[in-house]
C-alpha cells in the first residue's frame, strides 16, 4: 500500500459552480480522499459564469469552506463575467496570485494545477519553485490555441509569448495529465517526452446519472415541452460552442417537423446574443432556461430525448472531448454531435449518437430527422449504455490518483 499523500489542488472553478472543471475536480477529490489521502483545494469564491458572487457567500482574503469532506480554501479574486478576453485574464490572474500566496502556507507533498485557466498552472509552477515540491499540470484544453480558434486573439506577438510560457510550464511540471489522446500527440510533438504525459479522459459518476422518465414537475413548468421530441443543449453558452449556427438551422424545422423542440440550459458570454437572435428570427421551437445547480441537473437532463453537443468548426476542437457526452450516455440519451476528431470517433465506435459536420446546416437538419426513427433511436441508446460503463469516473479518478502519487 502506498503511503498517504498530501495533495494540493489548484482550480479556479469548484462547486457550487457547475461547469465541467468544477465537477471533474470535486468528483476526483472525493475518490482521492476516500482512498485515504489528504486533499486540499484552493479555489475562488463561486461566481462563474456571471462574475457575481453566489448567494450565501461573502468574499474574504481567504476562508475555509466546511461544506466538503476534504479541505477547501476559497480566496479573494477580481470577478468578471465570462465574457471579454481582457476581463477574463484579470479575473484568472487575480486567482493565480491569491492561490500562490495562500498555497505557500499549506503543507503538501505534491501540487496539482489544472488548466485551461492558464494562470492557475503558472501559480502551480510558482508554488513548486518556492516550496520545492513537485507539481503536476492537468491539461483540459490547449491554451492559448483555443482562444485563437474562436477569434478572441490573433496569432501575433502576445500569442507567441503565451505559447513559449505554455511550453516552459510543460517542461517544468514533473508530470502532465491530459484528457485526450490527441492532446498527448500534440504536446509530444513540441518536444515533451511521451512517457511524461498520462491520458485520463473524462467520464461520469454512474451512481448520479441513471436512466429515468421525464420529470413531470419540470414539464408542468415548461408546458411547451409536453409531447415533444426534445433536443437539449446544457452547458456554457460561450464563444467556442457555435450555438448561433444551431439557432439559424432550427428555423427550418419549425413547420416541417413540429414535434421537435430545442431546450437550451445555461449561461455564458453569448447567452444574450443568442436570446436576441432568437427574437430576431422569431423562433417558436426553442426554450431558454437559466443555469441550474448540479444537484438538480439530472432532473433537467431527463427532459431531453437527445443531447446536443456542438463546437465551432476548427481543427483545434478535433482534439477535445466534451464531458457532457458521458452524462448523456449514462442517462441513455443519444448524442447529436457537431464535432470532428476524437469525440466523433468515440460516438461512432460505440454507436451512441449521430454526427454532423460542424456548421454544416444540411447535415445537421438531416441528422435531426434521422434520429427520430424509433428503431435507430433504440440502437443508439444501447450504444450509450456501453459507452457510459467504459467511462466510469470513479475508476478514472483512481487511475489519476495513481499517476499523482507514483514516483
């Protein structure tokens, strides 16, 4: 049996925030603590994605949060909504500074810092240097490449400087944990030894996400969904997700397929623009709903017949695997995927959904109609069941733990 390790984990996002980084870190930390190790999380006070402090919280320089079975320390940050590149940088950099300061006073054996909040990794590197403890970089997105892919930054002098910083971080970390095979290939191609990089993909806690009938109480609150075949997008409404394309495309389905309805749940930088676009083109087959907390999200997921997963067309996004595909699979909700690369390979290999070329309107419409076929739909549900079983997050968490604590 390996000795108990003190693990210090840096993450800007954490519950009650409900985005993928917050959920992933929380669920992994539970398993690490249950395995007998001592986990400390340094995070911000919850404010994502609106940049407004959640009800019941008040900012302090730092404060322990006793609502978790492991140690959680929240630090003061400058809060901005998840929109505007410069504001987001200021927000993330303020967290990095505070995490570094507070982290100096935490006894630990190993430091783990997660990206794509890029400056979180910088904080991990600083702490490693001053405490003489090894640090591990978890890479859930290739940054700054992703920022450039959505047009938020051109590949000029600042971009090249950030790329150099990114490479220095890769080199200084004792290990790299990535979430896709494609990430490992890309990073290795930049001169990082492949044996330094461990691939641990996203997954789902099967105990939390199980097949269930549509929630009747929620249907009463959204009567427009009653009797409809619901395509649902649940998550961040951001620049990378290309949701304006979806809105323009579904206008064609209003009258040709009146049984189809689209449900969008969440917040993000593009939410207001999407609302305005929906009004402008007078969509009647769509419902927007605010962000919901993680403890009730499975109820909302039950409302959908198909999980809609979409990103803008870019070679960069061929390397990502959105975590929402695993939750949908666990609920046996087939996936309609607008994404190429590794995620498409997973969906097709398990026969867990249908795929369309990102931003290809005719393919999107065609697949929306194809998935209505009852026999095809049931086949996809069986594929979802197999996919979810192979990506049990409890097992993935223990595999990551072994990477973290092994010499």
